[in-house]
């Protein structure tokens, strides 16, 4: 695997994390503000988004490997 | 694709996800516990980050020396680190604000202030928070992420990605101070922390240990003794022109500092290359 390819893969990984996790965090933050619940939804949503993004990374990694 | 590249990509994704888990703890600390206003501010998220560093080292089967926490050449790097610390303070605390004021056509009023530590509970809590902060931030960004990235990506991009994430990590301060994400305050802060990430990343790359980064980060980056040379304190950006001036001046300072540290550590670099 060339260094350029791995650079784009790394940028893709960081973009997946950068979009999904803050989105989940923000969603939980807004829900907490509306429902007046302490950091319950924030923690649930952020943990779920971490797991979701890890799942997406590994799924896309699998697809990439099958194609190459 | 080789086995080692696949393994390193796994390590990179673990490192980035750990940074985001630490970021979640940081957000919790800022916006739910409002801890910057409380004693031992942000100590919870720093503790979580330090534990994540330990966890990452253990689950990725790394050695502490590989991550940068070594005693190797400690005294020598302490010596160089203190020299670079004074250079950093001169460049970024004295020359940068001075040039900024000059470009704004105003003459700054000098007043050296330096708060000596007073030993009460709050200050000790804050110092311990800053000590944990060294393990957390240096370990997560430089120690684990940068060393993983540089195995599969050209060195410059490894340091760039690491310092962009380091800059984004610090934008929570602007949101906490109600300045907005797309504000001049946030831009200035992002650029400063981004430049700091670049500087420290290169120094870590040249020396191979986190001794100098930790010294500079602890005494100058976080400034626990609140050193300042001017009465007005930090420069405040209010227009696009100010932003451009700050950008140009900071870029110059970063290049000067990198040049000085490279010439100072040149011997070490040559020895490392020969190996």
C-alpha cells in the first residue's frame, strides 16, 4: 500500500470521527437542554456515536480490502 | 496490503477514537460541570485522558519509550528544554504582542507580572491538573497519534493531522467563553494551538522523547505562573486586519522558533539519522 493511499485512508478515518462523534455529542447536548436531564443523553449519544464511527471505519476497511 | 500497514491503520483509528473519547470527557467537564470556574478546573477530563493513554499503551502493546515517556538523555534534554523555554517565552510572550501593538499603531505599556505560587488547596489542585494534562495531551496527540501516523503517512502530514486535531481540541474554550465557533477569538486560539502542535511535534520527532515538549507545554503553553510583559495582557483581535497581522506574526514566530530549535538540536538530529 502506497503512502499516498494510506494518507487518504487516514484522512477518511479522521473525517468519519470528526463528523459523527461531534454530531452525536451535539444531539445529546441539545436533548439534555430540552429535557432538562443531567448528562444522561449526552453520554449515551456520544458513546453510541463512538461505537457507530468505529463500526463504520471497520466496515469500510473491509469493503476496501475486498475491492483491492 | 501488508499486514503491518493494516495493523498500523487499526492503531491509528484506535488513537483517534481515544482522542474523541477524551474530548467527550472534556465537553462534559466544560458544559455540564462548568469546571473552569471551580477548584482544580478540568481535572476530571485530564484524568480520563491520562487513563486513556495508559489504556492505549496497554491494548496496542506499545513500549513507554516508543511513546516518548523515557528517561533517555533526560538531563541533556532538560538543559535544552529550559533554553528553548526562555526562547519561547521571549518570542511568544514578548515579541509577538509587541509586534502586534506596533502594527496596530499603538505603543504597548510594559509591566512585567509574574505570580508566584501560593500554596493553597486550589493552586495545588490546579498544578496537579496541569501535570495530568501533560500526560493526557502530549501522550494522546504526540506520543500515540503522531508515532502511529508517521508509520503509514509522510512525516509532515502526520504532524499536520495531529496539530489540526490539537487545535480543534482547544476550540472548546471559545465556546465556553461564549465567543462562537467562527469568531476571531476562536480563530486566533486555533492558530496558536495549531502552531504549538506543529512546533512540539517537530521537536518530539527530532529528539524522540517528550521531555522538551512537556517543559514548553507546562511552563509556557499553560502558563501556570501567569507570566506577562504588557499591561493589556493578551492581544485582542477585533477585525480582519488584526487577524491577518496575528496570523503573519505568529507564522514568523513559529518559523523562527523551529529554526532556533533545529539549530540547537542539530547534533541530536544527525546522530539519529546515522542510526
